[in-house]
C-alpha cells in the first residue's frame, strides 16, 4: 500500500542495453505486486520511475523480472535494482544482479542483505537458493576429453558457455584488435633495431 520509487541500473559495456521490454514484480513478506511498467533500458543509464501499489507487501524480499523479446532476444546487462517505499520515508532495498539477462524466463533477485535461517521464517530465501543452485548445476558441467587429465568445462565452443562467462563484447574486440595489430608493431620494432647496410 503506497508509492514505491524504483531505480534500475544498466551496465556500461558495449551491448549492455536492450530493445526488449522488461517487466518487474515486487515480492514482500505478505504479498506480491506486478508493476505494469515495461522498461526499455539503455546502456550505462539509470532509469527511475514510481509505482502505486495497492496491496500491503510488508518488508521486500525479492524483485522478479521477465525480459520479453519482440523480434529477437536482445540480452541485457542489469547491474542492480533499487526500491524505496512505501512513501518517501520508506526504507530503500537494493537487489544486486550484475549479470546478463536473456530469454523469457522469470528471474528472481533476492534483497542484497545477507540473512540467517532465523531471519527467514517462511523459508523463501532457502527455497530460492536451492533453485538457483539446481539451475547452476545444469548450466555448469564438467567435461572429460581424456581420462587422467584435468577436467574442462563441458562446452564445444564459445557459444556453449553462459553469456556471463564470456568476454564482454568490448573486451573481446580489444583482445582481437591487439592480436591483429601486435605482430605489425613487433615487426616495426625489429626493423628499427636492425642496422641497415
């Protein structure tokens, strides 16, 4: 019950923004509220808006989000989401993300303050953590290309790795440019050091 101020921060790497729409839900100890906002997020920017929530949520526990693609799935790098309320004097909660959001699934971000089992009487954080661990077990698997050697990540090529584990696009471009220019620079240095007859 009341007005919440929501801020969403997008990363500053090359393709961090997205043309896809993002929908948010606030999940509190006593209820959940869908925010009718469909965000369009730009690289390196913070977006702020207010939402009037009719239900009493209690202390906020999670922010849920779903990225809905229109023509193509355009990954988005979310830094964090901040929610203050209800009202201007309400407490501010920070929900860290710091990862790429892709696909149509619902992503649940827990509030950033660590909690013990005593502070989680409904078991919501424990359930969230178990679901997250199961998802990561499916995502990160070990492969074995020869018995007796160190295990490698089970991926045939770079595209098989999760987006969060690859180089950021701007870092990849820097690396490939250095790889292409490097031999030319070395050749120029060698030519200067060799005395001409």
